[in-house]
C-alpha cells in the first residue's frame, strides 16, 4: 500500500450511493476496519452490477486485488476476508447463502433488504436460481521488483544521484506505476530514468488510464507539463 498522501478527487468521477441508515446506524457501531472496508466494497461492487437480484460471491471478493491488498494490512488476506464476511453477516448487513455451482458449493452474499430476504427464501426452496456463477481465482500478491532492480535491469548501472531520485520516486509513486512506467519506456526504446520520470509525472498530473498508450496521450497534451511537477528538475527542455 502506498504511504503517499491521496492526491484528491478529479473533476469528473463516478459515485456509489450508500443508504443513509449506513451512516446513522452502522458506521458508529462498526469498530473493525476490515469489516468496514468489506462492507463499503460490497456496496460499491453491487452498484456496478445489473439485474434485479444483485449479489456477490466470496470467490469474486477473493479475486479483487484492491480489496485483498487492503485486507492484508490486518493479516492474512483470505483469513481476514472470512472473518469480515462473518462479522458483516452477524451484524445483519449482509445475507449469506450457499449454493451449488458446477459441482461445488459457493458462498453468495446479498445486502440485507426486504426484497433480498424474500429472494433468499425462494432460492433456498428451489423456486429460483442464480444461474452460472463467475469462475475466478483468488488474488495472490506477487513480489514486485524494487525500483533499483528495475533501473539496473532496464537502464544500466546506478549512480549516487540517480539512486537518490529513485528513492524519492519510490516514496511518491505506487509500485505498480513505477513498474508500468519502466515497461512503457522499454517498449518505446527510451531506456532512461528521465523518460520514466516523465511518464510518472504525466500519470500523476493527468491520471493513469490503463490501456491508453503514453505516446497517444502525449500527442494530445502539452509537453510542457513534464517540467511543472515534483520531478521537473530532471527534465531537460
């Protein structure tokens, strides 16, 4: 998890609604951070779904990288997820149902509403079916190479000056951004820290959108933006 301050919300963004009762009743009562993270995440995930009956499986949750990395701050991610789900069910926030899916049992969770309680009753009595459930693998955090390893593997030998800049960048940017920036620089045959830092500076100022090439984004934006940020001193005009 990144230790740098949150940069703030962009001008254009999406929102996830939460019931007023969540703030008035539940939020003051929840004293476990993992349970709170889980509940908010479930509301967010269910809001993205379509259809009359919205539910999430434990397998879906276990495959979600941001959620699992957030829960891992409290211990083993899978174990913390299980405890958080059990706490949310016991508190009455979520409904829990076990269904058969492809020859195995699957844990399904729904927000505890009147309509969902009726749906669970019908599901348990075989009056309706959830259909095929998503086949997902649990998220396993991979060990990332540190910024010095990335530099030596993709650029060359470290110098004391570059090492200082790398340490500062490692504190400022997420590890995934740094790895992706090196990857993009190498793909464009721009093997220098100056170019990598330009990519990171652009993502910090404009937002990082996966799937958009840095070359295309650069064409649409003012190139002078690279000299205005935290690492402008390493950029040569």
